[in-house]
């Protein structure tokens, strides 16, 4: 097998690692060759040391990363599930009842246009510093991508298929479960893929405003103390969490929408 074909057929095993190594080299060069100050960009070995130091502590040690990682992941998952369920359910309802869509959708868009950071202080007033406020912010952020994609998937169903089903005396429930929902599944998982990444962002936004635990709280502490290497270590952890959540959603999407992936090939 030629190198060109190897790169073309297996980019994740060839090109992606090379890009990663190139980025690490550029990062290393910034500190060791170009002498970028550590308070601007810490050296990769310093970040790695901070990462190992934080991950070497037990899961119940509040001075380590595992404890705060568990808090943030739990907030992100709860908000993601709640926001996704609401987005999918309300999206179906708005498309199924045209009058409800004309009346309610402008208010949904107006609510989505509100800066989520502005809602974070209200969540502290309503729920205090507990997990409820962070879950609320996460659910609100995850809600809209799922809603919009479900509505786009619903609208993409060919009217001829629905008319044919009705001519065969299919009930509304059968049309919904046998035609509409299977057709919009690829759109749904596209929205879930976006929402899974935004869910981590929502949890961090909630923790910025007020929290006693979580990776967002660690980011604030490290920023105020100018501990840049641990700050970068937490940022790397957050990126990995987002990638893992997105990958898991992709696995579910590949399982439930395998027919769609086959058609796209």
C-alpha cells in the first residue's frame, strides 16, 4: 500500500497524529526557542506535570482533578439530557401543530437570543450554589440545537410519503412513529452532537458564577492565582470531556442511523 493511499484511507491513524505532533512541537518551540513567557504560554512539560499531579490524587480528594471532573461531567450530563428531551419534544410539538408553531416559535427564538451568561446570576438567586443552577444553564444551552434540528428533520419529510400513508388509512401515531421520527433521526443526532459539546460549556458558565466544586471553579482559582500551567491542564481536560461526549453521541447516531450513513456513502 502506497503512502498516499494510506493517508487517504486512514486519516485518523496517520494525518491526525502527525498534526497533533506538529502542534506539540510548535508549542514546545514557543517556550524553548522563541522564549514566550510562561505566564502567556507555559511549556508543555509544565502543563503535563500539572496534569499528572492533579490526576494522581484520589477521586474524593478536592485538591485533585478527578473530584471536580466528576462534578462538571454530572452537571453537563444532566443538563444535556434534560435540554435534549425538551428540545426534541417541543420541536415535535411545534411542527405537528402549525398554529402552536406560529404562536410559540418567535418566543423560543427570543429566549435563545438572550445571553446565557446573563441567566447565570439568576440561577444563583433562584437555586443558590447547588447543582440545580448549573443544570439549568446547561439545559438551556443544549436545548436550542436539538430543537432546531428536530424541526428541520420534520420539515424535510416528503409530503408524498405522508399522503401515501394516509391514503392507506395509517393513523397519526403510525405516521409519526413509522415515517416522521425515523426520517428526522439523522437531524436529531446532528443536534445532539452539537448539544453534547455545548453542555460542557454550559456547566462551566454556571460554575463561573458560583460554585463550590467543578472544573469551572478551578479555572477561576487558577486564573486569579496566575497558575497558568494548571489552568492549561484543566482546559485540556475540558477539551477531552467534550470530545468523549461527542464521540459517544456519534456512536449512538451510527447505531440508530446506520441506514442514513450507508445512503450517504
